[in-house]
């Protein structure tokens, strides 16, 4: 099955390089290039990509606002958005998490890892750069909870869904969760999908945030 990818970056050379790299990879197809966020929104509607590689700082409409608009207008399943970032831990990144970004990628990431990142986001199984992104999500959750003290209510979840939520928050992928809980990967995927639906979440990153905001997981704890 071919994964359809949209590349959005205002730097023509980088945009062309990413498109060429992704387009030559097995199972990946570039369906469009956008030079600013507004164009990314338009192309997302017309090309219906599976993954969007999105720069944050772009003219006309930045990557965060574009992410929000794309996901708000998307049909099911929505595209998974991979944000290009420098991991500054600034408000841009916090907004990206809140908007529903599926993962984060350093612009200087080696080519093979970029391909792996696009594929991983397409599968929805793991966060990109787990160690860095996990710390990023933790920082975001604490920052957000300090400003918005009302915690996420997990009462709508089943006991098993809470178990899965906790393990996702600790950085385990679906295969690892399946082994830990002695379940099939497909069953784990179903639990993740169901808990995301019940909590109104758009990405796995937001699942991690919800676990921290609810108090289910606290900084420094392990599985």
C-alpha cells in the first residue's frame, strides 16, 4: 500500500530535497508541495495525503495554524502531520502538540531516518525520536496543566483502556504493549483508537499529554 505524502516548507531547496528523498522511497509517494501554510491547507483537501511533513515557520499561514485547519476539516482517517522543528521547546512546539501533530522531526535529520519517520507516522504506532519527543510531551503537559488545572477525566475509559493509555504515555509502541499485556497488536490498536475517540484526541502525542494531564502518569515514573 502506498503512503501519500504532502511536503510543506517555504524554503524551496529544502522542500525539493525532501520531496525527492521521499518520492524515491519504496511505498511512499509525494502528492504535492506547499510553500506556505495556506497552500498546505488547500492541497490537503484536494490531494488527501496520509502524511504531511509540515514546517512550523512559514509565510501567509504558519504550520501550526495550518495543522489546526487541516485536522478540523479532515475526513476519517485524518492525515498524520509530522512537524519540522528545532526542538526549541517554545510555544510553537506546545501549540503543535495541542493542534494534534503526530510527531516531530529535526530538519538536520539524516535521510534514512526521515524516511523511517514518515513511515512510522503513517503507521501511527510510535512517536518520532521517542526520547526527545517524550521529554517534549512531558514538558508540554506540565506547562499546560499549570495553566489549565482542570484535569482530563478518564472515567469514560475501561480498565484495559486505562492500562493501554498508561503504557503509551511511557513511550511503548503497540508491539511492546501487546507483549506486556499479552494481547495481539490489532487488539492494542483497537484500544488506542477507542480511547482516542472517547477522549476526543487526534494523535498519539495527545494520548501521552492526556495521561500526564489526568495525573495517571507523573514525571519520573516508569513502567
